[in-house]
C-alpha cells in the first residue's frame, strides 16, 4: 500500500524462533573456545550464526592446515616495522606475526596493518607479547635490542643485549623449532653468534643480515659514480657489518670487466682516482642517515625482505650474510661474519670460496679478530 496504513493482510509477519534454531545456538555454544576472532565473534553473538550458516556451506572438516610461510618479526620499532611492511608488500608470507614487550604500540601496529588487509595478499596478521603467537614460523627476524648509550663500550652494549636475547631466543625455538633465524639487531655479527649459542640450532639456520645492506650501498655508490644502475655493478663488502668491513676490489666488475685490471691501484692509497672513498661512504652512510633522521630503517627493511624471499622461495641466490666462518680463510675462532653465501630453504646452503688477494684475506682476519675480541669476554652464554 502506498499510504501509511496497512491492511490486515499486509501486517508484518513475526518470525518466531524454530526448534532447529535453538539447536544451532546450542551447538555453537557447545563449541570449544577458539582463538579465531571470527568464530569467537559468532559464538558471542548468536544471531549472526544463522547469517553465516545461510551464507556459507562448509566442506572441509577438521582444523585448518598450519601456515607454510609464516614470518615473525621480533621487535616493532622502526627497523622491525620496515621489515614487516617490506615482507608484506613483496607477498612473502601467508601469516605475519609481530612480538614486542610494549603492548600498546604492538597492538597499534597490528591494527594499522590489519586495516590495510584489502591491499595486501597476506591473509593473517597477528601480534602478542606471548611468543605462542609465533608458533610454526618458517622465518623469524630478530630486530629487538637496546641501543648504544653515549660513551658505552661495544662490549657492554653486547652484554646488555645478551641478557635480552636469553629471554627471546629460547622462546622462539620453543614454538618454532624448525625455523630459520635472521638476526638484524646490532652489533649484528656478535649477536648472531649469541643467537646461535642460545638457540642450539645448527649453524646454517642462524643467519645475520650482515653486509647484505653494506654491499647494496657499495653497489649503489659505485654505480652512481659510473653512471649505471646498481644492479649492473657487481661487488661485495665482506667481514664485519661495521668499521672493519672489507671491500673486495679484486672482484669488482661491470659486465665481467674487472675494475682492478683497468686500474691496478683501485681502492688503495696509491689510487689517483680515490675510489676507496666509496667504501668510506659505505661505512659512514648509516651515521649520516642517523644524523639526518635519527635512525635507519627502510634500506635494512628492504634488505631483510630480499633475504626472506630467497629463503622462503628456495632461490639459491648468493648473499653476503653473517655466518659461522671458523676454518675459512685461516680464521680459527668461532665467529660470525659475512661471506658470500648461497641461501635456500635450508638456510645457508653453502659458502662461495672467493679468490681474495692476500691483502683482502688479511683484512678479513683482522675483522674476525675485532669480533672475537668482544665475544671472548661475554658472560652467561
């Protein structure tokens, strides 16, 4: 009827609950408590259950399969979130877990990412301070740690981080015993060694982000000087992620053309073109960024996502990452430093035996000595 009045025949029907509706509600109430948000929501608001039942016909029975490419980020600071966003944008995980001790920030970061789910291909993003949320992770990226205080020695900084890692690492391994650990926290080489000792995992499954970013910076700086794209310049920075890193000038090339053959003095004090300045720029680059914006995060986030892609996709790509190097290049101590490693779904599948000059080997040993000088005095490992 077009008027406001209704005829008796047009009275709205009152839908009375049917017996089977009561049975459905009872069945839902009888279900065991579930962690899944959607199911919990339906259990609490029974009226929605009938909507879901009418909309969806379930076919599979039993619990869902665990995630196959779950990635966990420990620490949701600037670096941790840059890693998380980079992993999400490259569509590398079917589940992303975040862990931190600062609950408000942790929840805020989780919600912020969840609200962007429409624009992502990762179906599940979770977060909690309890490490059970990390269960069944394939890759765990550790960015947590304390920053160096003004005037603080590196040994004291590492020791403070050791105390933090003693809580973090066993929890990770408890819930994901088959994971690959990627350590990003600084000083990364020593803390990767610490992680290896605390985890009990085989050395090939404990990796430090190492000089993967240093090498990327080197390639960018050299390519800029040569007027080409960074991917077209081939060169590695090895050793410590820090002041004693080693530029491998003997292997630097463009399209297979050795720069050292074009300029035998390249990278040395005798070099009239002063190419060694490029390595100095690599070493100083993080300090420059920190001076300008207070921290570094985007480049390391992209670097970690690059490593994650190689690991989860079993690509067997070569990356300069921190690995156990005892017995290589005359290094006799248990230290982690960066060498070109073939990464795959097992972690570090193998190490490339680069042909280094005597000078480069000497620098690599010196880098190892620097790291061992810190490690040997660590306590409670």
